[in-house]
C-alpha cells in the first residue's frame, strides 16, 4: 500500500488535470449546444435538412475556441462544405468518365460534371455574399446549387440507369439547403 502522502499527491494531480480540462470540456459542450440548437432550428420545415446530417456536417469542421459562432458563420461553414463536396464530386466524375463505357451513363456523368462545375463557379460569389451579409444573394446561389444536385440525380433516373453519385448528390443538396436555412436566421 502506498504511503498516505503519495496517494494524496496522486489524487491532487488527477484533480488538477481535471480542473485544467474543465474549460475545454465546457467550451466543447457550449459549441455542441450551439450547433445542436442551430440544427434543430433549421432542421424542420421546408429546408429538407435532417438534424443529424446538420450536426455531422457542422461538427466536421474544427472551429477554434474563442470564435463567436453565429448563423452567418455557420452558413459560411455550410457553403465551404458544399464547395468541398462539389470539388470531390467533380473529381469523381472525371475519374468515372475515364472508366465508363456505357453511353447513357456517360451522358449523365457529363451533365453532372457541368452541373457541379456550376456549383463550383458559384462558390466564390456565395462566400463573398455571406461575408458581405448579402444573404439573399447567397441564398439564391445555394438554391441553384440544390437544384443542380437534384437535376444530376434526376438525370440518371430519366435515363433509366443507376446513379453513380447518389451520396454526393444527396450531400450537395442537403448542404445547400443547410446553408439556406442557416442564412435565414443570420
């Protein structure tokens, strides 16, 4: 058995570490509560955004402590995530086009490539609109992005071929609608 002073010192060390970690835990908890509240606010109605999707998306971005999060910043995060999604999807389409030998699938992929190019082209203007607090302009760009993702998805169905971009289209649509929902409260 350890002497009383060693045991006491060990317990005090544990308490000291916990006290040092408490502000971090409280900050993480406050951040989580803010994100959860925002997701519950925009997760219903006509935004088509699930609360779980919203939380996963917004929690995927590391936000430094001391940053005052508000709906404008959260909307900007959604715009950035949409740009990342569109970039990776366009890269995937380029790769799929090189390997695809079916004409109907290639036509759908080419259409989607153009649609995702449009999403990427609108990204800088959307980011600038969010920063300038021109939320109506940003919302219009995001609505076009959501429509483009839906059009890509629907193109496969109209051609009676299985979509190779189901997850990407769904994510792009929800990210665009998430941005619209968040900016509505900015």
